[in-house]
C-alpha cells in the first residue's frame, strides 16, 4: 500500500519508552524532504514512501488519473532523503507516451510497472502492462533492479494483419495517421507472439514510404518491442541457436555413396512418373528446418558473366513460428544497408508458407513456397523463382530463374555450404 508522505513523517519524534522494556534508540532525524524543483512534483512533499533494507525511499511523481493499484505517473523520481546526495534521484524517468504504475512493497522498496496504450482488445485502446522492475536497496546500495516481463495479454486479441499490411504498403506514401494506427496494431500483435508483425515494425521505413512525422511513432514502437524482448517476454525471444557440426568432404562422399546404394537396393520404389502431379504445397515451417543454423556461404555465376559470393543466416523466430534470414555480400558488415532481410511464415488463409523480404531498393517482395521437403524447396514470386536442392545436410545447389516468353531461363546458379557462424 502506498502511504501519503507529509513533512511530519520525516521530523524527529520523541517517543516515551515502553513500560516493560528499555527505551528504543533515537529515531533517524532528517529535515522534511521536498521534491527538487525542476523534477517531478517539484517543490512539493513526496506522494509515497517505502522501506527497504532498513532505509527509507520516497516517491516524487507527476501523476495522472488511473484505476487500480498504486500511483500512476508519466514522470517519476525516487530519492533517499537521508542520503548525503538526497537531491539526486536513485531512479528517474519521464515518458509522455507511456506511463509507470508505482507501488510500495513492505520492506522491498518500490515496484514499478511500465504500461503502454495499445489496441490490445481490437479497435479500442487500453493500458497494458509490458515490463516491471523494482527500485530497492541492498548491500550494493540503492538502485533500479533487473527488468522482467509483465505481459498479461489475452489471446482473444489476436488479429491477422497481413492483408492490411499488403494493402498499406502497395498504396505508395503512407500518411502519418495511417502509419501510427498500423504501427500500434502491429506492436500489439507482436506482443501477442506474431513475429511477422514484429519484423514489419523493425523494417517499416524500408518497406514503405513514410513521412518524417512518422519517425517518432516508429521509434516508439521499436523501443517498446525492444524493451519487452530485453525483459525476456517469451513472445519476442527466439530460441537459442543450435550448434552446427559441419561434415568433412570425406564424410560427404561417404554419405552420398550410402544414398546411392539405398536407391539401388532391391525393394525400393521406382522413380516417380514425370506425369505425376507435384506434391501439395508445404503446410508448415518444419520442412525448412534444415536451413536454420550456422552460416551459408554461396559462390556462383550470373548468366551475364557476373560472380556471386554471398552469405546467408537463418534463425528460428519465437515459438518456431517463423524463420528470419539475412543475406549479404560475403565479407560485408552485418549491418550493411545492402543486406537483404526476410522472414518465412505460415499464412493460415491461403494455407501456404510465404516469404517476405525487403527489396534492395526498398519495398516488400513476396514469394510463395510451391514445394518443400527434406531434399530442398522452391519459391515462386513475381520476379522469378528460386530452386534449392540439398546435396547433403550442409550443402545445397541453388538456381534463380526468370520467366521469359513462357520459358523458365536461368539467371544465376550457385553452390552453398554451411559453415559455423
């Protein structure tokens, strides 16, 4: 419970000794504390106090109306009145967009919850808890403690925004009000576990033409998701990378011989009839699991005579509901502006695995998976198709083709090998 703090609380008080015991030692004596001018609640008495490790902390806050427990504020400063530098806060924060809920916890200092205003229940905006942390004292002094996840969003708030995203990105320059609402919707869905929504927020200004006024809203959305991720919110934390154990050339040759022998062994099914229809499109991401892990290094040639030397990294998204990738020229920095960022995900309505990536010059490129299994995959997009064929667990052959006069013609071919990252 938060206790109102008035100056008499900090004044020295003479108490009579207990009749059946020795008189207690003198109470700590320090002058009435006022919130420092220029800070939250400046010039006034603190709104609350808390004890922790035998020390007293007080709360100075620019409060606003809010239901529920504790004090709700957009500006906060927590001080220790008895400390030599009492005017300097132990913790301070100001946020004009979000807010903090502060509660006094007996003998544990202050508990703070960071809340954001989001459309978590559909069209209506609500204040949602995102992260929480404590300001407390211990042997190492008084400070802000580690932040933890405080998400408690209902799964009933999940929405499919893919159609809306496509429509918005195809419409040319995105108006600030439209961008603001879409970013809020995407942030809410990302906090509910939609990694495609999180990826779209991260690359929004490369996917769409946005006005300068949108930068603040975009920065706010990215900061919100980064904060939740750093606090360990499961919906935003990808699984750890698995170790990669690459095979030697001799081991690959042995594996290839074994596969050939198995195909020739009696009782194996005959090769498929060329007239047999292709298998149905893949319906999950597990068929692409072989891409994840390590670093794929590819070398090849363009049909026009150019040389390819690229690197690609694939990682599972949170909950293994997506696969993120980055492709760049070998040897370039990971944050290079020329890097191609993309994401693979399963879209329920068309029942297909979809690939989105940022075009090198900006904009969204979309391809659909037409085949995927343990032997490779095929992607079909408006600009052509890509075929991947596994030669063994750590090597693949890849071709890029374009449709010219009704005929698929190669544009580039390359061989890829997986190496430790």
